[in-house]
């Protein structure tokens, strides 16, 4: 029997929970063991640098850019070369939430080729809804680590990302992706996460309309970049 040592690991959590720190910690261990690493991040994330994944604390790791919607084996091989793909022991994706619904299939294909695949990303949007391909990746993963931050309001473990505009909680129906935009973010617990009270109190009919519109809106927001 041929042993396939490939596996899928997902590091999920809210903002400021240390996901990228944990990803880089794992990659550094692979580098010490002289394993070849390929790290990809979505082109949408231009917060700090276009060629490196940098944590909030300034540690960095060289990364290749990959456009959401182009997560295929062919694209990866074009980006880094077939030899580098073959050699890689670990293939990692940071900001996995910004990638498209193609990412889970690509991860599965990489695992089948014997790769250790690590995806780090937000599991929830600022409005508290499952984010992009992350729910599928969490279900497929061999190992899941859901990290917590600290709630800035009450000090409890935080699992939610609060978007603020001009220091006030942002509307829950704003665009899902707002990288480097108007808003700022802070980590909050489920209790302190402000979401429902911002919505106008809809009557039952409009609440149903909102609910049925939600998937289409999320799709539009994750593809508009
Ligand atoms: Zn709290």
C-alpha cells in the first residue's frame, strides 16, 4: 500500500486571532527541516506588500500572488514552474477567505499529490456570516485550529470581527470585502459583536426578502475585488 502523507490543515478565526502568525510558525518549522514551501496569497490583499505575507507584528515570508477565480493546478504551475510544484512539501494559502469556491478542489488535488496543504483565513465576515470557501475547507480539513482573539470591549475570548466606520459599528449590509478601505476592525466576543441592533427593524416580509437576497449579495461582494 502506498502511503499518501498529504493532508489539509485549516487555521481559522477572527481578525487579530494570530492566524498568519500561526501559519508562519508552521512554515518556519518546515523551513528548518529543509522542506520546500510554496506560499500563495490573493491579489486582493495589498495591505502591506505584494510579495510577502506579513503578520501584524512585522514577521514576513515570501509569497506568490494568486488571483481569486484562478485557483487551478495549471495556474500554480505557471506561476512557480512544474519543478517547484513537484518539489514542494508544503503548499500554503494565506487570507483563504478571499479566494473563490475553486480553492477547496485545488487543495484536495494538492493533498492527493502528497502535499501538506495549510490554509489560514477568516471563518466569518464582519457581519458574522461564513466567509467564502472557508466553510467548505473547514469541513474537508484533516486538522482544524480555530483561534481566538481578545474582545476589546469585555476581555473575553473573541471570535467575531467588528467593522467600525468613524469609530462606530458599521452597517451589517455593507460590502463584505473592504481591504484598506474606510473601515477599521476590532476583535469582539459574540455578546459584544454589534450586528442586529444596527439593522432597521424589518417587518416579517422584508426580513424574508433580506434573507433570500443574502447569498447573491455575498457572491457579488466576493468577486468584485
Ligand atoms: Zn465582549
